[in-house]
């Protein structure tokens, strides 16, 4: 069996392993070939050794598992590849934002006090999310029955919003036309959603008109 | 591949052995006897092979080695009517389009028989023109469909390459928040609570409240801290004032207590809740 | 950006394309990297050229399709790889293919317009199948009684058929309608009188491929 032929068998084995989506045994790989061109087990094993070598430095590697061989994305590349599957960050609920705003402007404040102002209970999830994000922390306990925790904002909160101190928070009195700002934010959010969905083109792409145009706009993307 | 519908699963039967007959170019693969005796089974198969009257007409034209542009309407109409007649005689359900086409052909044929007026634009008056145009249009897309079928496609000629995944880090990215969203939320809640007009939230008060939080966090646990240690000289006079205001506010809100063991002795501060 | 770094980016791109199982756009590939290590578009394009080269002689190749880049089994290896799958590849009925062809070449087009050309009714099954496969989508409604939906092809359609754009579809065969033949005769007569370059004829040739042009000429016909 000459070099060219071995290279061909190797390409076919690689192609099959990439197309199969599951491990293939040595026998399954051999059965890709009609009888009179079928490589022996020894040749197939040799080819797989060569394939393994040929994957050095690439994005994937040959792994032997119980049911055969499979090509697998290199583990050390997982941090990058994992970003493909990251869920899109969701938006925070209005309740969470109100709670955060009240903690920022009225700190130190207890959950009960937030509930008094909001007129509804504050779910533990909201408090937990804010604590986990390290935007708020417990700075003490109020000396009343139940000794409720008092919350305040953190340095991370200031950093996130690019503030050096709470006194840089915009005073409410200065913000006259909040409704206008609200509309603007809504528009931005809408814009983002549309942008995201048109970016997502692969799944469904309602933003694009006629197919030709879709093809053209794609061209400009690259 | 999992969401195959009837249309897809029926495809092999429809597009299988019978199709070549419809793809004929000059030499039909299924020979229809000249005397038009067609066994019932064969007729059913025969009709299924066509995508409608235009397809059948194209087949008849091809079988006669006719140029579309030069259709012998009389001959084509005769053959077409023969098929339609045979189908009806067999009591097969016949799609309405076939009957409409039969009527169209009959009309063209009759108009062809009428004496023609002398005009300078013959083609416009050719009663076959519309039929020819439709046949030509249909033929183009029939060909295009065949071309598309020949194109390399996924799952037949192209297989996506994929590799198994290693263990991936699971991280949920945090939502982004805009400062204005925060303000808007506050605006909403204060408006609902009817606190908006009471000016509880003032610019200068915020630094005081921040300092209150800071002092409280310094006073974590059951420990006394000297009053002076709350102040930082480097902050200057304004810092001292803010700290002092914050301390007073904390005392007022009964969050801290201030203890002085003896007159002029050191002042200590601790969180009330700790006691 | 040094060689080692480029090789790394290339391995990551390859790994991601193999992990995604669907085409990824240049932007999606760049977004695998955190902001301060994100390669520029130029670098990413360069890396993809290198990746393409690195696949020479192997079992797979880099292919640009409508929604991005895809790693796929080399087409010439399909006969071997196809043996992996017991099921015969999907066949599509002529009715479905003709409907698809009309949508592809004449988009945007309504069901009624498709029926006019095919001379038969288009079954709802066919439209549903095309929509479910995400090969076509509704791009609007024609402003006529009943406001019928207008269909166009999608990026997924192009991806499935290995195309980057509609202009890569095989050209529609020329239609020689009576008017065209009339003009041709007229030209021939004129040609006898005075010499004319044949360039003249090609400009109004209705048989030109490009989807857009086809769509426009269709508008005038209906």
C-alpha cells in the first residue's frame, strides 16, 4: 500500500469521524471501504496513529474511547469554545432594578424598608442576585425585632457604573424628563433586540428582506 | 431529518421510477401505446408522473419532437383530449386544472380555424401565444428545479464536520444595566410610593449615606471603635463634616451608639445591633 | 501579533467551527475572544485563509456559505462517508423542487403566482415543509385582495445548498418568448442593412441569471 493510498485512507477516516458525530470502531472505519479496497486492521491502526499525529497543534485531537475512536475539540480550548454556548445574558427585572436603586439612594436600608417603599415584597432571589453580583453587601443589622440586615452598595457597584462615589449618582431632582429617558431606553432595548436577532441570522432572520439582499448584507459582514 | 412531513416521505414514491418519464427530452421512458389503450394501473402511474397540465403538454410536445414555438395545436389538443378522455373513462379523479387546460386548448383550436385578419402584428393575434408563453415559463422552472436537485446539498453530498466537545466551562454572563435604567426604576418606585416630591434624596445626602454605610461596615461585629478613627485627616474638612453628619444620622436612626466612659475620656462607637 | 499567537487563534477558530456544527460568521468567531485579546477582522480573515490551507489534503475543508464559515467533509469523500448512514439521503418531490425553484428565482413571490406558472395548485404541505425546513419565509404581503403572503428564500436555504448567495444559483435557462423572437428577426433585418454589434441584444436579455434581476423582470410580467 503506497503513501498516496494511505493518505487517502487517512482523509476518509478523518472525514468519517467528523461526520459521524459519535465514536467509530476500527471495524466501522474499515467498513467504509468496499471489500476489494478495504484496509487491513493493521493498516487502519497505522492510519489512526498518523491521524493522531496530524492533529497536533490543531483545534481537535483523536481520542480513543470505549466504543472506538472519536475526534474531539481540544480541552485546553474549552474556555474559548465554551463562549459559543454561553446563554445570552437576560435582562434584570424591574423589581431588581428598583431594589438596587433604593439600596443605592437610601442606604443603609433593610429589606423591610424597601418593601415599604415599593409596596410589594422583595423576593430573596433579587437580594441573592445583587449579593452574588457583589453590587450590594450587608453592612449591619438594624436593632429591631428580627434584626434585619441592612444593605449598602459596594465599590464594585461604583466601578460598574463608573462612579468614584455615591455623590456622583445623578440626583433625581436634576432629571426632569425621566419619561423621555424611559422612551429612549425602550428604543435602545428594541434596537438591541433587533440587532441581536439579525446577528443571529442562522436560526431565524425576520429582519432581512428579499433573499438577494440578505446575501448582499452578508457580504458586507465579511 | 427528524421533522419529515408527508411531503418529504412521499417524495421517493413520486420522484422515483416514474420521474424519468417526466424528465424526457425527446425520448420518453414510459411508452404510451399509440392506440391509447392504457391499463388502468399504468394510467394512474402515468398521471401521477406529471406536475399538472403544462407538464403533460410539454411531454406531448417533446414526444412529437415539436418545437414549443411551433406547436401543432390540433394534434396536441387531440392527444391531450384523448388522455383526458381515457382518464375520465377510468373514473379517476381528475384535477380541475386538466379540464381547464382542455377547454383552453379547444378554444385555441377553434380560433385557429377562424379566418385571420390582416394586421401588421401577427404574433399578438396568434391564439397560441399565451399558451406558448406559459409553457416556456413552466419549462424554465422545471429545468431550474432539476438543477437545484442536482446541486450539492447537505446530508447527501455535504456533511458538516463536527467534533465532540470536551468539558466546557459553564458561565452565565451577567446582564448589562444602564445607569438610566436604574434611575428610571427609582423614578417609578418613588412615584408609586408618592415620595417623589418629598426630596428625601438629595445630592449632598448621598455622600452622607455612603459614609453611613462605610461606618456601619467598619463597625461590623460587637466591637467598639474610637470615634476619631472614623475620620481621615487626609479627606480634609469636607470629609470630616460628612463623617460627622453620617455619625449623627446613624445615631438618630438608632443604628449606632456612642459611649464615653468618663468626662473628656475617649469616645467609642459601636453598632447598636451588636449589643 | 506573532506566529504562535496566530496559530493559537487558528486552532481556536477550527475548534469552534467543529464544535458549533453550523456556520459561524466572522463576527461570531471574533466574539470567542475577550475584548483585549480579540483579533481584528483582518487578522481573523487571515487566520481563516491559513486554516483553509491547513485543511488541504485532509478529510475536511473550510467552506464559506451564506451565514458564515463551515467546516465540512470534502465533497469527493462523500461516497465513503455516506456509507456511515443507513438511511438513504432525503429526496424531494418535483412539486416541492419546482415550488422552491420559483421562490428562489422569482422572490418575493406569492403562492398564487407560483400556481400561475406551474399551472397547478401548490399544496399547503409543500409550503409548510419549506417553512419548517427554514428554507423559505414570509417577507411580506402583496397589496392585493386577500393580502397573500410573499415568500423568499433564507440563508439556511443557501447554507443547505452550499451557496454564499443567490447569484450562485445555476442560471435560469433562457426564455425565448414571441416578442423576443420578433425583436431578433427585426435585428437580423436591420443587421443586413447596417452593421451592428451584437452587444445590443444582450442588455435586455431576460434570461440573465442573478436572482434580483429575475425578480424584477417577474414584477413586470404580473
